[in-house]
C-alpha cells in the first residue's frame, strides 16, 4: 500500500485502541518514512505525534488502519511538550605567552691544523643559559694560509725568503700546480721506502708578493689526500708548489731528480 494512501487512516496501538488519524506522511532516507498522527480527545488543537515506520506492526489496506507496536499512552505522553534546542558554539581565545628569550649570533672559529682553517657557524641560544640550543655550520671551511715567507717584486722566486731545513739527501722540485705535485707523488709512491719525510710549500698569489703555506707528511699517501683537498680551495690562488723529499738512501737521489724533471716548472725570475 503506497504511503500516501495512509493519510486520514486510523492508527491503533498494540491493544487495538485508537490513537488518532494520520495527517501526513514524511519520507525519510533509504525508503523509510514516518507518520504524523493527530491524537483524538487530547483537548489540544494542532497537537501531533510522530511515529517512525519501524514502530509499525501492520497495515490493513481495506480498513485503512495502521497498527503500531506501542501503547497509546506511551505515544501521546509527549504531545504538547516542546523541546528547547540550544545552540552550542566553541569560542577559542588566543593570547601570547612569553616562555623565554633566545639570541641568534654568528660565531667565527679559527682552528689551527697545519694551516689555520676558518669556519663559521650560526648559534641559537636561550638568553641566560650557557648551553646553545642549535649550532649550524655555514658554508665550507676557508683556508687562511700560514705566511712563512714573502717575496718582493711582481715575480719573486718561489724560494725567496724560505728558511728551508734541508740536508744532503733532499730531492727538491718546483712544480707549477698542486695537481702536478699530486701526480708526481702518485707516480713516486713505489719509492716510499726511500723517503722519510715530504715537505710541501704552496706559494700563493698576493697583491704584495708571494706568501706560502707549509705542509709536512710522513708518507706520499697522506700528502696526496691533503693536497687534493687543498687543490679546490687554492685553485686560483696557487702560484707555485715546491716539494722537498727527505731521503734515506743517497743512491736514489738521481732517480727522484729525474722524476722531478718531468714535472718541474721553470723558476720565475
């Protein structure tokens, strides 16, 4: 039986007592519906009660009656009563609270290894507390250089002003670039047993002449690793490189000097 045909039909409770008359049918989601019933003998004009279809026990189409699975008194007990709907609203109050203070400062540290290395870092610390909260390194270390000697004039000799502590068994070569020094040491690694110490002078281009940094190593392997790191930092500043190899076997002197001849740069005048 279509729901709209229930209008003006009688609604009976589970015991068969008349509750009232259907005044309208409200469709719900999913095909459900509810009946709006006007109770009888309630003495209140316009009083209505809503019955959900889940409460319907049976429908008699011929008699046009609807039987519900509830008592009449239970259904009409709330007739005439109203429910006040109260709107709830969440109000968020925000306020700023000072929990402390921090300072941000830039710290420059200089560490002396073989030459001074300058590093910069960003330090964030809470004011009044000694321990920094955050320390961030800025950029790459920058080589300051250890000026052990200065030449004079526009093209000074790479040996000018150097106090070279050599002895009789010292093979010496002047090379054009750090890469030449690396290539020489790589080729001479097989002769390490005859070399006690390696000293490297790196001459730098300066407006007032040449300055140099000095590095000393116990093996060619260590010297190669350090020089490869210095090559990029000093790529455009290197003028000449001088190698001094301290030997323990005088018979190897000529061998080393012959190898130097393949890489040696002419001395600037």
